[in-house]
């Protein structure tokens, strides 16, 4: 990992903490200043075209966040209720977007548990599709997938099967691809190959790529035009958007090629934690580690406190690595985990091994109840 002087270097709670680099800030100084609401900003238009072409789509739209991108894409696919959206029960669109599907799209949600505990399959989905004209139901109109989810990669072969199933029934496909960059970097599968199976995709640029703000959604021109309408309605029209788009463009160029290295660092750390006796709630495939603190008997409040003592930020069970994470911080993380394990063993020996959820914290919840944030 390249040592980077950033407040993000010692923060393990999310890859959203990444900060803009000098080259991103420099690009902002030379960005165009057109009004993007009127589609007059060249820097923003160029970014939208670039990401759309990378995904094999004819149109793109720059929006302020992954949540906005998902919500306006899904809303653009839906027309007259009753209708429903099918997704993984842990999906961000369902669990962490402030009830947007209900309030913005008037949609029911069909949350599905994958039998393999990691990713949805076509068989999982087929069992829960709502088809036909039974007036007691809300028919499935969109299948929304997430890749990566908790750092795990959905196999493209399974995505292809799900897409085929959806097409057979006239159901739209949306991808929450906030971290599709990571999936593409790890597998070598292009964004455009993934794009073949979806009607719309939302790709965040402010997480592991490190831009200060922004997501680009892609799809057919008519859908993107409708999404633009909903972006405006939600107060998401940005006047001089070029300032943000310029930083996002640099982030794609500079950071996308570095993601594979970040994954290697994450897997090495996971291996070292495993040697300490830790286990994981889900496989470590990209840049996230979900520790099984309950199995280890570690109180997350203790782990957080031990991290604070060493000058690093830990949110608990979830460890996020990004390209600005410092080597020194990783060494301190291992020390914090080691100390927390020692305390857990001591408490167990003394018969006081109960763990307590920190007030107002997500740290103690198991992966089933926590998803990565946008």
C-alpha cells in the first residue's frame, strides 16, 4: 500500500472515508463551470459519457450519492402501483436508504434470503417472483441486485441466469454497483460485460475510488431522462457540477487500477487475523472483512476502545480497507485485535465473558443485520 497522508489512513469503518488527492483538487481548479441542470457543463457531460461507455450503455447521469442513484433508477422503472421490487434481504436499497422504496416509489419489497448465505441465485429468485394478475398481490416489476455486497462478489454466471429469468417475464434489472469497480478489478470482468445483464446501473465514485462526491447512473436514454426528472424533484440538480465531476474523473483514472492491490492487502490481513484465531462471517473477497466477534467472545466496545488507544478508528465487526489505509494503521489494528482477544480470554476465565452492544453503535450486530453504507 502507498503511504498516504490523509485522515482516512487510520480509519477502518468504511471506504467512504477516503479523501480527495492533490490531483483531484487540481482538476477541480480547471473544471468547466457550466450549469448542469441545463446540461451545459462539459466536464460533467464528459464524465457521464465516459462511465456510460465503460458500462456499455448509451446514457449516464451524475448524481450526488449512491442512495440517490439507486432510488431514482428504481423509480424510473416503475409506473403505476401496485408493484414490487425483489432484492437480497441485506440489500442497501432495502435496508439502508431511509425507506426510499416505500416513500418515493410506493413499492412493496420482496426480500429474499440466499440459500448459500452469500449471494442470490436464479433458483432463489424464481421461488419468490410475483407474477400474474392476482389482485391480492403486488407484481414483481424490478429485480435489484448488489455487487459487491459486503465485499463478496456475485458470480457473473449467476447474474446471467437471473437476467434471463427476468427477461422471460418482462421484469427490469437494476444493479446497485456502488462497488462494482471492486468486483471488476478482482475478477477482470469489464464493467460493460456486467452491464449486458442490467437495464440500469449505479456506480459510486466517492467510496473506494476516493472522489469527494458522486455516483453515475447508466442506462437507456429514455430511462436516464426520466431519472433526471426525479433527480431534479429530489433537489439533486447541481449547477456547477463540473467541480465535482472533475474530481470523479481523476478518481476513476487514478484509483480504479489500484483496487486489486487493496484487495491483496485485505486478504493478507484476513489471513493474519485468522492465524490469531479469528473467523469471518462471510468470505473475504475484496476490501471488507466481517469478523465473527460473537464466536471469538470479543466485546466490540473493547475492540473499539483498544483501537482508540492506538489512534485508529474501528467500527467493530466490519473492517474496511481502502487505498489510503496505511501500513502502520494495519499493524495497530492487529495489535488492537490481539489485545481484545486477550481480554476476552481473561473474561472467559473469570466467568465474566458477556458482551454488550455499544450504545448507538452498529458494531455488535452480525453481518445479517449490517450492510455496507452509501
